[in-house]
């Protein structure tokens, strides 16, 4: 048993070296909205979007009521400029909420999402915007748009009016929009981005600006959303080793144990 535990411990240490976790946010570490605003103040605080002790999956979470006009958004720096590769892609995932009140119209007009960004100055709003990837619900896309599906974005991915947005329906059986909570994710490699809904691959697109990295994250769109309310919880941004890398790490840990 001790050898098995030692192997697991060695593997975990090795995996952590490759799979750094620059941000794990369940919104549970804040005493109140003021404490949250202090941590997520790179773009805000927002007068509309809020940390909410009575909302989440489970509570607390981040509540995004539909703004009546454009608003400031919460954002923060990741602390490092990550340049994703196929061997160590950058993955953003979060639980995403759509208010059941909008289900009758498939949340037509909703504009709610989370963005990963990269700037020339390696910090939010410092220098020119070089990279932007988003996933959530939007009201248009450069391909065949549908309010029944979720949307993803890569800056420069498609021409106007899509502005980089695509409807996430490439894969057969791609999950449709639903009331309540789902998990959305995007995984970014060297030249491609893969979008997921509830861990199911729904779309693979080219990655624009493959030489640029990501250094910051922004919550919400800050845009009007046709009265549809939304929210997020359990946000993660992490570098994920590919399966081959994980196998090598495991073999390395086992070899280290044998040398002991």
C-alpha cells in the first residue's frame, strides 16, 4: 500500500509541474462582495455583476443579471503569460447558468460569456489586445447561427458580423442550450481550439494568433442581454498535459520509486 501511495504522490508532484493551475475559483473564499471586488478589480468593480452568497453551484457564485446598458466587468490577471501548445494546452472551464425564464425563446438575444485575453503588456488592458477566446451564449455568429446552441469565440476567427464568434454545433449531438447549470470549456493548443459542453466535444476551430499567449480573464460581456440573466461558478484556468505526457510522468514516477 505504501508503494502505491508513494507512486501516486510522485505522479501528482510530476503532474503539478506540467499542469500548473494559475486560477481555481469557486467564489467561496470571499467574506463578502467587497472582498471579491478587491481580488477581481482589474476591470471593475462592476455595478451590475456581483459575487452572490445566495447564488451558485453550490452557493456562493457569480451572478450576472442582464444589464440595461453596457457596464464595467470584473477581471484579473493570471500572473503569467501562457502560450499554449498541443503538448500542454491551456484549458478554461466553468459552470454556466441560464435563467429558466428565458427558455421559451431559447434565450434569444442573450450575451453572457467568459473571456481569456492576452495583451502585448502581459496584463489586462496593458498594450494592444493580441489574443481573445470566449465561450458562453451570444446573439450572432459568423457561421450558421442558432439560439438553440452555445457560442464560442476566437479573435479574428471569422468575418463580420460574427466578429470571431461561431455557434458550437459542429459535432453530431452537440448539447443544446438548457435552463440551469451546464459546464462549458475551451482547450487551446498550438493551432486549434476545442470547445466542450458538459465534457462533450462540440466544435474544433483554428486558433488565430498562435504565437501569442494569454495573461488575463474577464467575467461576463458587459453588454445588454435582452433581459436574460446568467451566472458562473467553479471557474478553472489550467495547463493540461496531453495523455502521452501523463504516461511519461507516470513512468518517470515509477522509475524513481524503483531507484529508491
